[in-house]
C-alpha cells in the first residue's frame, strides 16, 4: 500500500509541523534535563501500565 502524491505531501507537512513543535518544546533544555524528563515520564508510564506489560521504548533522538 502506498500513499497518493497528495497523501505524501500531507505526510511531509504534518511531519515538519511535528518536528518544528518538538524543537520549540525542547528550547532551552539541556541534554541532561531532557534525559531526566524522559526518565521521569518513563516512571510515570510504568506506574499506570497494566501488570506484566512493559513500557520500554527506544531512546528519543
């Protein structure tokens, strides 16, 4: 299954919007702060996960 040309253009617009928002969201935060935030969010997620379900995910780049 492939995207139409219009779908491909929409995907790229949405992706750029998401990347731009992510950059804005992280402005002023250092690598250590981002790592700590990720750790805390992982812990919060683990607290609400169903028993036996893993909430591990690949690191954010």
